[in-house]
C-alpha cells in the first residue's frame, strides 16, 4: 500500500482480509459437502510421500482416501473430488484458451486439517462474492486455474471470469527475479532516488508496449491505450540500466526549480529521522553529509585506514559479521530488535563487549567507525541493504585477510 501510494496508484475499495471472511468460506464448504464434491482425508505428508515412493510413480497425492467415506471431522483435510475423465479449459486474454486433462489434476485440498480454508477455495469464493470479471495474475498461477474452474462450477457460480496470466519478470540475466539475489522492492528504488512517474512508466513497459517505439508517456495515456490482449506471453526482463535511462529522461524534462525541489524532498525524506541524533554529533553543516552519506549511496565508501585499524584490533571481526548476518536476518526491524540481534551476534562470535560487536557492522554498513547511533541507522537503511553490506564486508575480509 505504501508503494502504491508513492507511485500515485490509488484504489477504490478495501483492502479486504481473508481472516475476516471465514463465514463465507464455511458456507462454501457446506455446499461442497452437501453436493459430495469433497471428501475427508487423514493422510499425512509423510504417508503421501511414502506411497509415492513405493509405487514408483509421480509424486503427489494418489486419491487414497477418496472412497474411504471418512467423516469430515477436525484433524482431517477436505479434498476436492476431481473428475477422472475429460478436460477443462478457460479463456485467457494473454495465452488463448488453454485446456488441461482432468486425469493430470490430483484431488486437491480445499480446507486444512485445522479447519482453515486453503488459498484456492478462498480465492474462488472471494472472486465470486466480489463479482470479479477479470482475474489478472502471474502465469505461475496458470496451473491453479483448472482447480479454480472446477471449484467455481461445483459451487454453482455460473460463468467463469475472464483470465489474463501475465508473464513473470526476469532479471537482466534472464533468471526469475529472486528476493535473495535481486532488488525487487519498490521502496528500494524510491530510496535510491528514482522518480515515481518514471517507475510507473517503466513497469508498464514490462510485457506491454504502446507501439510506435514509444517509451515515455504519461499515466493517462497508458491507461487509455492499454489492452490486456496486447500483453506479451514471454517473460519480461527487468533491466535496471533501462530503468535508469527512463528515469534520466524524466529528470531532463524538469525545470531547474523542479529538479531542486524534488531533490530536496528526497534528501530530506532519507535522513530526517536521524537529524536529532546527527545534530548532537556535528560541528559544521559540512560534517552532516559525511555522517549520513551511507543512506544515499548504493554502496558505502569504506575508510581504508579505519577498516585496517579495526581488523588489527578485533581478531573476531569476520566472526562478528558472519553471526550478525545470521541474527539480523530474523530480527524484528526496530531499535530493540536490532540491539538484541547484535548482542546475540557478539555472544555467538565470542565478543562480550557490545561496542566491539557493533564496530565491524558499522564499518561494513556505513564505511566509517563513527556516526549516528547504529541501531537507528540500520532501521532507516532497511534489512535488505544492511544484510547485503554485511555480507559484502565479510567477503572483503575473507578475500583480503590482514597479515602482520
């Protein structure tokens, strides 16, 4: 929601929480039970894997409980009784009219053994209740859609919505975007100074084109010209160099006054939360930037002298970074959570003094041995960038160990 607001993309209603709609899902389950479209199953995942291994066939559930007539009591999953013969299809504005053989679709779960609905059931019930006309989602959901259609028909909802399974986004190397490997959060690009309007423009061009080799166009034109039928089915490539090019074109279109204003707003948003803490530590305005530049740069500028000095003084430097990467990965991302994580990292690395366990982290993240309070700085920098810089610092130590 924060990302959408920054991009200038509003919404008309919601958000809706499935946790508040359980009565709708329970009524749907009652309909399916009454129609004998579902059955109870007491197979554990281990049971399913064991039978698959023994039969030597494909993995997955084999319909073991389909004819056992178990009661739908607590502790038992409910599975949909998928027809054995025929095929099922749907209209897809991007991929045509795909069809799937029913024999290849297992008896899938619709309710967990603890009584909670599974995604596929909640998805279908929500779409019907909200009169959704078009289901637009990534093409990794294409394989779920036959199950969606079977449930929709069993619940008597009438004509299916129209589907549009959009191409997934790959990185510049052609690999599927990964949160572990790639920068995928919109907020990351906002924090690095990209313009919201440029981001919207570039994202709109992933898998779609307005034609005539046009790349730069305002949101109003994109809305008026966009058609789901024009979306390409092949994976789109997210290339940050191309995004930067689009962003630069937006920057060049600004007046100097607007450029200054937008720059000031961005600079202020990045470091303003640290201002009271920086204020206590600087003697001149010129010193402010050196205190907070780590927030603006893609990577910190390491002070070589301070780095070498810290390595000589702290024999556990690398151990601290390794432990910090582990403890911070699962920490609550606030001052107290980060403090606890760094204390735990120090204990793990055999460093009793919290200051000594903070020093390698501060140097790796900010490039300097002094600066604003570390916990507050890390909160503002964010988990992903913090962990990335700590891992880079660890690699730096391992690649160039200090001797003598």
